[in-house]
């Protein structure tokens, strides 16, 4: 929290625990990855070999 410049009070206002924050980060990263893959897949045409 210190390196992020966030007070403990502010942190715990948004997250119940450090574990909750970690799960939110993982979930957000997963969602972004799926979105990126889906977008790239829709833009690509041709075969895998291309």
C-alpha cells in the first residue's frame, strides 16, 4: 500500500482484504486477456499456417 501511495483506510474501503484485492486483479487480468484474444481472433482471416 505504501508503494502505491494508498492509505490502509482507503485500501480497506475498496477491498475487504489483500486476498480480495488479489482475486480482483486476477479476474480483471483474465477478462482483459479473453477480450484481447477474442478481438484478435475476429480480426484475423486465413489459416493457422498464414
